[in-house]
C-alpha cells in the first residue's frame, strides 16, 4: 500500500547555492527554517524589483525513513517548484525538473537509507531561463520563485497502481457506465485482482472485480461498472461528486487509490456550449494565481477561497487559468463548487526553439495527467497564449492532448485574426470594446472562416480600461458599466459560446506592463481580493437566491463629480426595483434598464433624479408631470447647474404661474434633483423583491470616519492539514453605518498576539478605504488576537487555531 506523508515543515532555506551543497550534508547554521509553500523572496506590494527573486537558492531537509520502507520505492512528490528543480539525496543527484507549474516525483530509491537520517537538497533556479516556457521574451506576469507548492514523501510497493483515469462514455443515458483505466506496475509477473468501486449517495456501493495476469513492468487494465442507476450529473448548480476507489490485490502487495469523479458531458459546438445536453452560456473571468508579498506561495485554504469568491460571490460559471497550470487546491474547489475551468499550457506570446517546445509538450502531458479526472475542466488550452500560428507545433500539442484525453476538446488563445484553426474550439481575445458601439467582432471577422465554428472569447477589457481601487467614482463606475456591457454581449451573442473577461484580480507584472508600479490594475477585484464596483456587475447577475446584491456605484457625494451632481447613478442589483428616499422623503421607485441591456438577467437600475415624490410647490398634476420630465431631462447629463436660456425661461414661467420666486425655484430644483449645496443628503436605497423589502442601505454625505473593521474570511484555522493554514483578514475604514470610507487616508499597523504570523508587512495604507493581510498558523493551537491600529481608530478580531 502506498503511504503518503506530508513533507512541508522544517525545511532549511538559503538564498544561494554552491557546488558544496550538492554533495555535503546541509549545515543548519547557514540556513533559515521555513515551511512549504514558500516563496524565495518576500516582495513589496508594488514597485518591486523582479530581479530580487530571480536567483538560484537551496532548500534542504533532514528526514528519517522508517525501517519498513526497506524494499519499497521511495519518492518525493513535488507539486510545483519555480522554475527548475535539481534534487539531490544524501549527496547523490536524483533528478531535474524543468518548468514551475506542474508536479514531478523524485525517486529516491537506492539512495535513501531506511532506518537512518537522510537529507535531501533541492537546487532551485528561479531565473527567467529562456529555454523554458513562458520565457524567452518579457511576459505580462511575474513567476516568483521557490518551492511554492506542497511536497509529500511516498513509499510504494514495487507492485502498485501508477495512475487511474476515470471516464463515463454515456453520461446522458438513464443507466450510466463508469470506466477506469488502471496503469499498474508489477515487480514481476503475477496474478492480481483489480477492483473498481463507486460509492452511491445513499451509502451503497457498486463494485466490479477482475482477475488479471500482470506482466512484469507497466500494463494498463480497463475496468467498468455498467448500468449504474440513479447517478446524479455534475453541473454548476449541483456539482455532484462521487467517491471512486480502485484496489489492486497482488500476492503480498495491495494498493488503493481513492478518487473523485463527476458524471458530465460537455461539448463546444457551433451553436454554443452544451453541458449535459443543455445549452449553457459561459461567463467567466481570467485568474492569475498570484498574491501580494508572497507571490504564488499560498496554502490550500487561500487557494480554495479564490474559487469560492469567483463562484459564490461573483457568480461566474467559468474561470480561465491564465496562463499556466494552477494550484490543485483551487481546482479541487472548482470541482466541488461546479465552477468550470479552462486549463492551459504556460506561455505568453513567445514560442521558443525546438527544446523549448519539447518542454512545453512535456508540461502539457504533466498537466493532463494531473487533472484528467476533474469534472470542472472543460477545455485544454494547447496554444501559447496569444502566440502567432505555428502549424507544426500546434499540430503536435493538439495531437498529444487528444491522445492523452480523447474525451476533452482543445482550444488555444490567439489575438491574431484568421488564425489557423487546429483546435476544436476557436478561442480568442477580443479587446474591441473601448466604450463605443462595438463590443465583440462578428465571429467570422475573427476566424476568417466561412462556416460557423465553436468559439469562445477568452479575454476582453483588461488593459483597455485599468482601474485602481482608489480611483475616483467616475472611473470605477465606468469600469463597472463596461464590464456590464461585455456581460450583456457575452450572454446575447448567438455566435459565441460565451466570454471570459480580463481579469479577476489585479496582479504584479514586469515594468513594461501595468501602471508603472509593476501592477496591472485589470482586476474586477484588487490584489487583496477586495471588490471594485465591477465585481458587482457580475455578482448582480446571480439569481437572488444565490445572494442578494444592491450595490450603488456611486460615492453618494455631490462634490465627487465634475459639475457637482449626484445623479444619475447606477445601482447594480438583482432586486426587482429600488426605492429611494432622500432625507427621509420618498423619491420614488426605479426599475432595471432592460432596454439598454437586453440580455442581462438583472439589468442595472438608474437613479435618474432625487426629486421628492410629493413636490412642495402646489403645482397642478399636469405641471408636476411636466416639471418632473424637465428635471429628468436635465439630470442625465449632470448639467443641472448649467441651465441655459430656454430652461430658465421654463422655470420663470412656472414660478410666475404659482407666484413663486424664480431664484427660489431655480435653487430648489437644483438641490432637490441632487445638485450642489445646502443640507447634506442622506439617501436610503431599498431593494424590493417579490413585493418584499429585502435590502436596505443608508448612505450619507455627512458621515465621518467612525472606525476600522477587521473581517477575517475564517475565524478558525486548523493544525490538522498537510501544512500551515492561512486566511485573509480584510481591513476597512468604515462610517457609523458600516459603509466603507473610500477616501480614508488611514495607515494601519497590525499586531498579532497568539500562535499565528502575518504573511507580509505589518503596516499597510488603506487604498480605496480597504486592504487586507494574510495570517498563517505556526504549529501551535490557541487563540489569536489580531489588532489593527490606524491613525485615529483601532479594532480587533479573534481567530482560533485548533
Ligand atoms: C492580453 C494578455 C493577458 C494580459 C491582457 C491585459 O493580451 O493575453 O495576459 O496581458 O492582455 O489586458
């Protein structure tokens, strides 16, 4: 039986490597002690020098191997080392792995000594080596360095299960089949039993067994469970996963592999994307797996949280893992949540020479091998993102992907038009939208093909409209409206399977991209995973039962805008309508704009004026109506203050008719409609759904900063995982009602008391009124008290480590 032991704590690390490290036992005094995932260099949030992490470092670890491991194969399984790893054990070279995003196993058999102290050394080259994807040219992301994913120690019998592939060829049938392809390794030819078991939801199990004559070496055996009844399909709103076991029973050696499987059938067609026979519109965001300070080195819970945020909060159904294989933990959560995934090989625009291509093919194989059993993965991206056509290379990547996985289609992202279609799906980036009329080109303009083919837009927005969390209202609001327009187009275009926008989270990049501070502010969330308004453009499209959204995309202050007005403003919501009160008086009900956004399930609501429902002027019904229409016409341009002669003449006439002073009516009109001056405005927005008041939000111009808030994603962390645990804690400046204070200039210092540690600096400025820190466990249980101290306020929160 294979035994797997987490191998993540008590590593030794030094930021250099010399010849001696290959042969000699590590001298502890030269190293610092670290846990995995580990980044070779902590970086500042921005303005970092990316050369700081591009060096060769040394990781070492002492370990004892039990006597029982004698006669077994011993492996170290690495999940991800950036960028090249050379593994040595007890002074002997074991293996080299090129590429930072896929797993590999170092076979230590023969060089490790059971029953004794052993040491392993990993030489980690984190430089941008031009022979390995994505490098050769500058890429728009950073790759960081170190052993940034987990490692396990594994002892395996010499007769064992090497790999199990699961698939169901007839998911849509009433009674389904589960097939397993079991790759077995045998030390010598022998008879064995192979067993396939599926656990049903009602607690029962279906099982089949087969006696096989294993030849010496590797062989592959098919097993099948047929006519399985009452199997639930895996789908986004009900992502049913089944536990499947494969057992090998040979004379003295047995092995067991426990897997998860989802029954589902997916297919991109010229008419759209079919999931389990139903047309599903794909709406997604691209994800980079990077975080502030630690780069890629985040543990399980934090990786999983990204998937939760995208599926549960943003409400999208697809994520593209741009532009490389991402964390297994993130993908596990996608499987569990029903968040569909596009995975792709590493790269960015550049294709290298033949050995570079070999490395890429090798990565593709490792990627497919790792993730073939995931129901969430609906497409293999087999092109280097946005590269030029390369007939031979892409014929090879396609052939390899299809050979390894005949069940999934391939795609490959290009930006060039009329690119050669060697894949099953024409996936392409369309950055046409610049706020004008055109959102996405007609399919044929992109493909250059006569006939309609399966297509998916894999990127839009991004560099076309970068936005920082601390930008002013109009830019953040325009960003949200542009995403909304893209979503509308994505959902409405019959010639597309859907669209994936750029991107989920702001990310660090090289200086030739981004805002001059090595950050691309392209996210609908910032790098701390705090939402910009644009996140609500996605979230508000969710069915209300998946989470109510009522997000006004305004600071709610007259002086923020050019021209000093408050209206019109947009409310992103999945409520039926929004009722507005101003300073206690009812303004009216505002409804979604289905005309402007015909394809959105929940179009935005425009609050076009702030005139009270009951006007205090004594106008007749007719004049009231005309006056309202007049104000409504003035408001959309925000030009209340700038009334011309015609407008003034209208107001003068009205004033005369009702014996009012023109100047008084003029001023009242401006103020009542939400224009400049006098008393502070307090707005109440109510979200109504099915005749019920379901959300209420109060915003007031006059609010002072009332304090800070610490919001941990989790209030309990565990010591029982394979390595340290961590969670994010959001820091916010808020007013008395708990509304964010986006222009708070606070600078916060975080202190931690108890068994935990910050994963980054202890001081941070609040940008757009918010920020976040990540806190990790340090191997002891207890209560952790986190305190945030700003210039004027302080607050605390508690996290239990159990
Ligand atoms: C695309 C590219 C992405 C990112 C994006 C920025 O061309 O594929 O990686 O750079 O532009 O908008």
